[in-house]
C-alpha cells in the first residue's frame, strides 16, 4: 500500500512540474509578442513621422504632341516644364500655405490632334492634376479649354495664340504666349516699318486656326499701315507642293513674303520659293523660332529670313541669362526656343499663383490668383489682361548660317 501511495505521489509531482513549466513559458511567449508589437508600432510611428516630414506630391499635367509632325514642339515644351519643376523641387519644393509640395509631372501625348487632345485632357484630370500645361496650338487648346473649365482645372496654353483660345476655353483657360492680333500686328510692323516693304504676299494654312488667325491680323495691320497684300492658302499640313501658290506670287511681284504656320510646315515652301527663282525677303513669326527649320531647310534658303518672337537666348537680362544657362546645362547645350520658354513660363506662372492663393484645395481661388499674377520671367515682366491674355513684348531674329540670331527689338 505504501508503495502504491508513493507511486501516486511521484506521478502528482511530475504533473505539477510540467504544469509549472508550462506556466513559466507562457509569459515568455507574451513578452515576445509584446516586444514584436512594440517594434512594429515603433516602425510604423517612425514611418509615419518620416512621411509627415516629407513633402506631399502635387501633380501637374502636360498635354502636348510627343509624336507626329509636331513632336519637336512637344519635346521643347517638355524640356521647359521639366526644368521649371526641377528648379522648384531642388529648392525644397513648392510652399503653398503651411504645406510644401514636391511637383510631379504627368505627360499625355495629344499627337497635335483635337480628338486625342480631348481624351488626353480627360485622362490628366482623372489622374488628379491640379493644372495642365498645354497645348501648343490654337485648335487643340480650344478643344481642351471647355473641359478644363467645366472641371475647374487651370490650363495654360503655351503657344495657342488665337484670340478665341481663352474666350472659347472659359475662365480656367490661360496662356503664356501673346495673341495672334498682337503677333500679326508686330509682323506687319516688321515688314512695313523695319524693312520698308509695301507689297506683302502671305502663305497660310486655311485648315489651321493659328495660321488663319495670323494671316487675318497681318493683312489688316499691313493694309492699315498703307501696304498692299495678296494671300494664297493651302489646305492642311499634309500638303507638300506649293508651286501653284508661289507662281501666283511671282506674277504679283511682292517685295516681302510672310509665311506663318506650324514649324514643320515652313521648310518646304521656303525651299520651293528659292527653287522657283524668287529671292524676295521672307519673314515669319513665333513658329519660326524652332530648330526644326535649321534641320530641314538648307541654310542658304533660310539666310536672311527675319521673324518676330517672344524671347532671345542672347539677351543680357540677368534672369534671361540664368534661364539660358540652366536650360543648356540640363539639355546638353540645346538653346531654349520659343516653345521651351513659354512652357517654362507656364509652369512658373502656375507655381506663383498657387503660392499667392495659399491653398491647393480651392480651384476658384487658384483661378483668381492666376488672373492676378504679376511677376518677372526670362522674357520680361508678365501679367494678364481681363481676357487672361498676357502683355509681353517682342524681339526680332534673323537666320544666319542656319541659326537664329538677334536682329533687333520691336514694340507695339
């Protein structure tokens, strides 16, 4: 009996030891879990603190032709906008109210076509951009503007110069370039006053709002100054043969020929004018400020052609020099043409307006701040009139050895 009792006691002792061992291990597991949770919480807090310390992201859209016949313009626009954004981000970001933002650029290719522009703008808006830089043409800008206004998203056309761009586009549609009426007037003044010409032949694309608008204002201004005009149209960018129009010019014997259309359309008529034996002075406007002309036109055909534009890379103004140096440093020595400068300006205008209104959450305040922008840019003082059209001066350039160089100043 004693042996049985002893055996029972022994079993009970073993069971007791096992139970104690299990109780002792349980706190260890709890401690490990607590430590892991604490570590996770600490990591989360650290991450949250890091995120709070980092800038928030602000999206800016770019809608330009990145492919197609006007891809060159889209490339320059991208270069100008990206430089402006890099300058802002590298300086610590854009301070708006009590927050600082890192700018992110979202690009959509509109191929220079109105239907694709509509899709591209809708895509950018759905992606959450606060503003859109673009487009480069009047037709596509007028297609995009009403969409931007209906969605209360600020849009800044870079080289959409037709006066109707801001009128058709609505109250959220702005531009960084001058308008056709002023550009056409300055081109007419170049011909009549600067060059002393009295018979102007005008070649234009009647399928393009920009080209048609410039033609109308040039003719009106030149005739009011006392000159005679003759116009010849061609129907679209795909036209390659201009001999009929040039032959009509030869018979009329003008002393100056004004060609203003999209940059990619200029080289062929210039070449054909020279091939048909005309040595008449040729002039143009802002679309001539594009390296595409030097690339596609024999330099002897370009020699002496004069055009009016908004910016000269040879300017001695401190802000202009700083811009040119920064642009060339970033883009392998490339000179900033008109499209690049207007795109850079557009981004700077947007940034200034956001800082002035002090919030990214009030589109109406942002729109009003855009209207009231008053600032200095590489091509001079900038502000908007009541129609959201900028008041800026012009410069004259001429082609020498295939390169556009400073020719003189011109004022309205």
